[in-house]
């Protein structure tokens, strides 16, 4: 577990899934690289006077695979030693295996999160819990996991609150993320699982637009075409759902669901870009320290929201905080809370294409699951629209 969370310079894609291209793939473990310099399986003796060994003993956190190869070549030219090639192949194969395995789990997480959440909100006997308490519990799980990783990496949690100015800055995206999570619950309550999963990919558009505005960088023609295709595909899905509305009340229900989804996409994009600005700043906080701050803020704000809302407060006081919770509710909270950590593993051992491809496949799996679990009818119009959205998401990542 420790090797999965070794500190690395990862962008905010881990938290928000923004379409960035961090140069993460190819990081090499120090112990594995030391093994590369041994000769024909012989034991590696430490020699402090050997310049090559001193060079290889430098910290590896800030060096990519290219730097590793360069140092290895220099060591070979000065010492005449030959590395064991199969160790290199083993390292690359191990990274690829972990990347593919974590991406596969991310597909399951992306699809099951929406399906289980939808089930708990529409199935009699499962839908009596208070949504806001589930949001708080999901954030609490993220906070505990982030704190555990920070404790493993740093040996202390003091660094999380050491810089008071950075602590204040983190409150802004924390509030946005909490709002986003609540909007997601409201949207899933009103939209079929497959429709929400497709429509929620609009967060790629909002993030990209805000990224261009804030960082003043271009996206390129291919990515703009992908975003236009994304909007068109979501429009097709929206029209398909509208055509199935059997009454004016149901049509209004769908409209509210789409508006909540759009609002969630906007808050997701804004929070993601703001979080990226924080990570690119001069602060020495690690990504997991930031995540710990975000989670802690979200828990506090969420609890204050429940306490200050008369209806929510009276519900908790009358029935208890965990009223209506079932095994599926807890599973849903765990999946929602653990998603960010899983994305972190994908981004460390793979890249953004792995992540977005897993997201696209998650949409497909959700649509198939909706047919079997909720007996939803996927008409040709919906399938075409969903196909356009999935292709646009993958094309956007590939264009980078």
C-alpha cells in the first residue's frame, strides 16, 4: 500500500478529473533502480568512494524515467558495468499492470457509484436517509484516508495546518466540492442513472473553458471539436429524455435534474481550476495535505449546513444522524469517498488517458446496468447520443 502513495508531483486531476497531461508515468522505484546497476545478479556492495553509486543514491522523487536512463548510461560508461535488462522490463511491466488494474477498478467505481446511489434513492426501504448526512460521511472518509497517507509520508499531520494563509485559501474549493456533491445527489434523484452519467460528462466542457480563461492557454482545434461533439451528444440525450416525458410534471422533474447536473458540472470545473491554481502556487503543501484540508473543511461546512437548516436539524434530532442507513447506503458512501484515491493510483501509474478512458467505459457500463437493474429503455436516440459523448471524452484526452 505504501508504494502506491509515494509522494509524487501530481496535478489536481487526481481530485477533479480535469483533462491534464502530468508526466507521471514512468516513475521508477529507488530500490528497483539500484537493482539495475548490479552485475549479472551479483549482490550490490555499498562503496562510498564509487562516484556512480553516489549519483544513483540521490533522491528519485523529482526525476523521471529519462533522467534515470541518463544516469544509468553515465554509470555504465565510467564503470563498464552492465545492468540486468530484465529488471527494467519487470519495472515497466509492473507499472503497466498496476495502471491497467487500477483503471479497471475505476471503471467499476464510476459505474457502480451512480447505479448504487440511484438505487438507494428510488427503492422503497432504501431512500429514507438524509442526503446531506451521506455527503458528510463521504467527505469524512476522504479526510481520514488523506490524513492516513499524509501520516505515512510525512510522519506527522502538523504540516496540514502549518501555513494559515494556505489553509484559508483551501476553504473556497472545499465549499464548491461540497455544493457539487449535494447537487449530484439531487440530480440522480430526478434523472435515470444512465442519463445522469452521460450528462455529467459536461464537466469536461466547464473545466476546459475555465482552464482557458484562468491560465490563458489554448486547447487546440482537435479538443475544441471534441468539446463541440460532447455538447451535441448531451443535447441528443436530453432530447431523447424529453420525448419520453409522459406528463408535464415529469418533464419538469427531468428539467430540474438536468439543471442540477449542469450546476454540479460548473462547480466541479470551478473548484478543479481553483485547486490547480493552489497546486501550482509557491506553497510546499503536498497534494494529500491539500486533500486533507479539503475534506476537513467539507465535513465542518456540511455539519454546519445540517445544524443551520431547520428541516435537516429537526430530522437529525428526531431520528438520529444515521436514520435510514442500510448496507447499500454505507457501500454507496464508501464508493463515493474512495473514488478520489483510486484516481490517484491511476494517475500515478498510468496517465490521463487511462483515467478518461475508464470514465468513458464507466458511462457504457452504467447504461447497460440501468437496463438490467432499473429496466430503463435505451432507445436508439439515446444510444447514439451516449456514443457521441463517450467518443468525445476519449478524443479530448487523446488530442493532448
